[in-house]
C-alpha cells in the first residue's frame, strides 16, 4: 500500500477512531447516496440536524429511533446523556455516515449529508471514541496522522491534552513507538494521545464519545478545562457519563429508549427536577 493510500485509509476510518471491534458495524450501512429529500430549510443557528429519523439495527424489527428530531447548534457544545442502550453512540454513527437512517435524514446547515462525499465529510470532523485505535508507530505520527508537522501546533496540543509532561520523560520522547509493537502506556495516557490527535486535526466539528473516561480526576479536570478553551468557535457533540464533562454544555439532550425526553442546559434541567435531575442527584455520574 502506498503512503498516500495509507493516509487516505487512516483519515477515512481510523482518524474517526472507530475501533477494530466496531468495524463490523459498517455492514449496517446502506448506500451513501439514497435519500428522497436533499435540502431542508434550517436556521443558520443549527449546524447538524436529524429530521424525522427512524432507525433499526441490521436484522432487528425493533426501531431504536422513530421520527427522532435533534438539532446541534453551531459553535456550541451539545451533550447527549442517557442510559446504556438508549441510542447515544448510534446517533454519532448516523452523523458520521457509518449508519444510514431507515427514513428521515441528517442535514448539515440544510444540506443532506448524503450529498457530501463520505470521506470528505469525515475528514472535516475530529472524533475521539473511548476505544479509538492506536497505530504501531511513534507518538508523533499517531497524533499528526500523515499531516505536515507544525511544531507549534503539535506542542500546543500536547500541552492542552496533558500529554507533554509524560511524553518528554520518555527516552525517545515523541519518537517513542507505541501500539501493538511499542511500549506500554496506560489507558489514560493513550486516551490523551487520542485527544491530542483530534485537536491537531483542528476541525470545526468535534465529536467526543466518552473521550475522558480513562482519565484520573486530576487529569480529567485539567484536560476538560483546556478543552473548554479549545472548543471556542467549534461545534461540539459530547457523549459522557460524568457530570463534570457535560454540565458546561450549552445544550444537553436526555435520551431514553431512542427518544429525547428532556432538553436544556444543566441549570435548567436541574431546576426542572425530572429525569436529568434524578441522574445528577442519585449518582453524579450518567450511565
């Protein structure tokens, strides 16, 4: 495989951090270009919109979503919370075109994303999944992913993702080989490298699925504070179970059995004293 093809492969699949174990899910895709409605008049305030989306997993007669409507605002932080199996990660896969809805559509500023080349679409999104893939390569190459090295940007993302200190203590520093044939790093260290990778890509849309789940309390707080600064003027969609990760979101969606049952910011939802309030009161961690 040529280097160019390798980079294309990396960006189209691994850069969105879909794990090897999840690749079988791609079989659930339908054609990237099948839709009846190509354009929808959507407010400029809304970046990505799911409109009347119905979806069933391959081989299942049960609908996970039935006419789901969901809008993520431009340059704001949105969070999706809910119990396991409520459909949180499936929404992200629909956004990334790894799944196609049975009916309805996903729109980017009014345009059906099926009108956008899948590879181009994914290359304009920075994504961190909790089980994102690490290559058997150097730390640096795992972060820049075939892009041209910008030393200033590289050092900046190392510090923002709290990678700088532990990397500079390694004998070969950023040239240290990690992955299957490299040195062993903790899950928290690997997760911070994945975060640095997404930040180095510097996309206007960022998707995070349990992106800090392996971090200890100290690192999580520091990385979270750094991310809030980095998120300025970016459209961010977060799935997380920790209150500290979602409470600063501009908009929080509470998902249950494939439906949005509550929507608002942290203060509003706590004051409403419904499902979100119970999640916060009972555990301070969201499933």
